[in-house]
């Protein structure tokens, strides 16, 4: 007996059908110059050479050249989705975490051995990776759904420290730039509960600092990013992105409200802008100084999963469940033009709706009544 995964072969509610139709129509748009990959994209990072690396649910990592749209598969695992990425510049190696609980090393230098064994120690799927250097040694920090933080030696690919977290699944890791020394730093961690915790990290010892967790959100925190002032930007499932100020004991001075979960937040301090990615399929650009919304970029037709800088260019890259990589300008003029074109499109839709205030069924019924009158 044959089986089908096509939703069109199953009963669907009116709402589900409307959503499918909307996404099918929206999928044809060319906003952000979409580059289509074969499967859902779960993570992205800048490659430093005009492109990005994208981790796919199909188990592949691809390098995408943004100017040409050319894609190159640089790794395939083919067993489970790849959920996170981290590029370590000093070792010229890309690391990707997987649902199969392993971290895979992808050498980017032709002279490097391509048969590196995966890093294995987590007991649940990977959610975040962070490369760093301590005492001139390359290291990697990883967090997973097992609520464990691991410090890895990249010379031996063995764990140096395992730190059980008192919270739930770890979602994001960020190094406090004001704490950074050659031998140690303070690590901020976010989890699927509302707590942001702080840790001392060095090769000799690692431990949670004796400080109260930062409680800035109501529920899960997906991303942490420090800005050039040493303040912290956060993205949460409570439908907000926040700017937490160090000088105010990490109190929020800016709260960016969204209609759905905020999956990522990325500050562009030199432009005075911060960009957010929302589950509602939109990329939003905000003024840092005032918190005012500058532009809403529409293009994705499924949930957005991540953002990345595009080198030194005034652009941001977004990826999503729709399998597309899109590039958005952060130039004021370009954002204004997009907003105007989007507004014009809405006006046209409104005019079309004004032409008929009835549904197709109501129009059919009216036509039948008119025929009967004749």
C-alpha cells in the first residue's frame, strides 16, 4: 500500500488551506534575491569571503556565494539535521552540530586531513557552538538539549570540561567582550527557560559565577549578541528582542515588540541599526537609539531561523525553513524604497478587495437568484 506525505491528500481545515495557498503564492516572490537550497536551513554563518555557510535539515553544509548564487556542498552527514555552525578562523575549520548528538569538524584548508573524527560527548542534540582561543590554544564551546556546556580542545578533539547547567536546553553562547583576556573570559549562556547565566571559562577551571541569573524575559531565549559597547542584545519566545545595559545591571532600556517568537537579533552598531528575525517570516530593521521600526523585509514564506552579517557590506543575510538564503540592504535609501513598494502593493490589494465585498460563494448564490428572477 502506497503512502503519501502530500498535505493535499489529507483532510485540512479552512485555515490550513488558506495558509498553504498564501505560502504557495508568496514563494514566487524574488525579494532578497533568494537562493534556493534543497531542504530547510537551520543555521547560517558568514564565510568571510563574500558568501555564507548554511546548515540544512537534510544533513548537508553548503557554501553559498551570494553574488552569483552558486552553491557548493562541503559536507554531508545524511543522517540527521544539522542545527548549528561555528567557524574557527585560527584553525580554518568549520564546526557543525547535529541532532545525532555529534559535532562534525569540516576542514576548509586543502592541506588539512578531511577525515577528522566527530566530537562526541553530548547525550542530546546540539543547539549552539562558539569558537574561542585560550592561552594560545584553539577551543570550542558547545551547548545542547542535554543542558550541558562542554569546553573542547581542538588539538585533541576531546572534552576539557563538562559543566552541567541548572537550566534547561542551552540555546545560545556569547563571550563578554569586557572580560576577555588571553587566559580567561566570562561566558553568557541562554536556555529554553528565561535565565541568562554567567560562567568563568579558562583551561585550568570552569565554573558558574556566584551571581544571580539575569531575568529579562518571560520564557525561552534563543540568541545572545554583545554590541560594541559591551551591552547585550537578546531574542526570545516572549515575542521581544531586548537591549540589556551593563551599566544598569543588565536592565532593558529598549524592548522591540514582535507578533511572534523572535529567533535572532543582530546589532549593526556602526549603522545605528539592529536587525531581528521573527517566526512570522519577516526580517525587521530598527533604530538602535529610539527603538523605532525602520523597515520590514518580507520575502521568506516560512519561519526564519537565523541571521548573518555579510562581511563588511551594509547587508544582512537571512535563512529559513523555506530553504532560501536572502540578502537585505541596510542602506537607508534601499530600505525606504522597499517600504514604499510594499505599501504600494498593499494599496493595490485593498483596491482589488473593494471591487467585490462578497465571497465567491456569495457571488454564485446571487447569480443564481438573478437567473431565477428572470
